[in-house]
């Protein structure tokens, strides 16, 4: 039987590996960072995410404000469609 630890280890290996696998996307490091930024933006606009993770929303919102202040970036414009 799979333990939570082994499942999480498997997921992490997919996130850190550049090897092509079924259903994977080959992306550069900068594209991965852009996808991560877009994921945060998406989640901060998702009502279910905000309901389930209110503490995380507060932290992510503050980090997003700081990033925008440093870079002049806008939350409303994702990097990828």
C-alpha cells in the first residue's frame, strides 16, 4: 500500500525532473516560475481556494503585493493564457 510520504515523494520527483513523461510538459526554468506565479494569481481569485485556505490566502496576498511593489507587475495580467 502507498503511504502519504511515498505519494508526496513521487509528486515532488515529477516537479523537479526535466525528463519527459506521459502528460508532462517540457519547460524552461523561467517558464516554470511564470506558471508558479500564474498559479498564485489564479488561486487568489478562486472563491473555493479562499474559503478552504484563508490563512494561506492572507500570506499569498501579502507576498503578491510585495512582489508587485518590487517589480511593478500587475496581479490582473497572467503571464500565460
